[in-house]
């Protein structure tokens, strides 16, 4: 869906959820946005930042719907490299993102 919208020149929403690495303005998130803007220069790309310092996947699973999915992102990046990439929390994030995609599409 993301690439179809990008190819059609439609506006894109890119969501990021994670800890401090995602929250900060000097990490991967701005680099990814610059890369996407270079790949799709004719698209309006909006970034959704749900990075919260000091949080792991357990809290990410609790906040993804309110802080990210309600805005219907076309692409989601998940990063919890520092504060706890717990399997159960990651599963909760992925399940919500996939079920949300079906409900919101």
C-alpha cells in the first residue's frame, strides 16, 4: 500500500515508535525521512513521532494505538534497541499494527 500510494504521488504518513533513539532529532528517524523524501520528491510526506525516551516494547504495545495507529500511517518503523525489546511487547505492537491496517484501510 505504501509504494502504491508513493507511486501515485499521494501524501504519505510515516510512523515511528520506539525509545530515545526514535525520539531524538539526531538519529535514524530524520535520516529515514530524508531518504524517503529523496526517493519520492513529489509526495508530501508527514512524519509521526511516537518515540518516548526510556520505554520498551511493553509500553510501546500499550501506547501504539493512541500515539500512532489512530493517525493511519502508511509505513511504520519500530525501534526498541536500548530499553527492552521484549518478545511479548513486540508481538503486541505487530498484532495491533496488522489488525489496525485491516480496520483502517
